[in-house]
C-alpha cells in the first residue's frame, strides 16, 4: 500500500504525512551531532579522515566521504566497528569501541549518517 492510498483511506493525516521528512531530517541532524561529538577528532570536520588527531596516528582514519570504500563495507561491519572498535573488524586498533557510550540506536543512526556522508546507500 502506498502513501497516497494510506492518506485516502484516512490512515495518515496531512499532519503525519508532513512530519515524515522532518523526522528523517531530525534523525540525520542528531547523528551529525553525535559524529561531531565523538568522531571528528580523528575523522575530521570534513569527514575525510583528516581530524586533528590523525597527524599523530600510524594508521590514517577512514575517509567517510569515500563513496567506493564506504560502499564496499556492509552496514553490519560499520555497526560492529563503531560498537566494538576497529580491532573487531580487522581494522586499526586505534578506533575505540563506543559500546557503553553510544546506544545501539545511536550507532545505527551513525551508520545511516555515514551512508549520507559517503553517498553510498545502505549495504
């Protein structure tokens, strides 16, 4: 059933229909704030792996704007890397685990946000 059918059937009101894009925008904005709080130090404000801490790292942080590289990585792997750290997915041990700091919902939001940043779509 499509949105037009649901609207015509009275299941969706005009107000709830109008709120759908706002929810997505709010979720993206919230995930951007989480990224700005926890990720920019290494991955950078441009999301390109050139954060302030990156100059002192032996392994360069991942470039989240890299459409091909990010597109080749499944959502589950991104979630696991954020939750359990880089070592959990055979990446740099310098990537810390965020389990206990971020909820699974926040991590899922970050994964979705990374798909927006990288223009790679869910995998």
